[in-house]
């Protein structure tokens, strides 16, 4: 089954990664293969890695040393780089401990802005 994403046909993602991503009801790109603690995992560059980090680094570029990727959508299985933000461990921990309405609102505002205002 082919994923309905423009990068799929372009070959930006290797097949062993692209073939494991599916759509969800929202804007998440959901990892449909092996998971550990809810996070997708994939064999890439000779080792097992977190799928969201692999997809992000291929489509957006390297993740700076010392930074983690925060899932703004709060969905650990999501690999959509638009839903991921490089942050320090302290920021990521603070956000995960209080996935507050304010944080969810920030995510929704970001999604709306990416869609051209949502109007």
C-alpha cells in the first residue's frame, strides 16, 4: 500500500522507511511498524533508530547535538516533521509532564498557519 504523501514518489525516504508510514485522521504520519514505548523504530544506516528521528533528519536535516524531538501533536507514533520540534531535554520533559491545553493550542495554531490560516 502506498502512502499518500508527495515525498513517497520522489524517493526522498528509503523504501524501508516510506512503506511503514500511514495516514491518520489528522495530520499525523503514523508509523505502522515496530514500536518501542510507542515510538516507531527502524533499521537505518546500519543500526536500529527511532523512526521519527530518521524521517526528520532525512526531510529536514540533522538534529543538533544535545537536542531531542518533541512531538507537538503528543502522538509518539507520528513521524511528520511538521509535528516535531528540536528542543532540549529539559524543555521536552517539561512539555511531556504537562501536555497542557496551552501546548495543544500552540500546536493547533502551528498547523493552522501551515495550512494557510485555515480559512
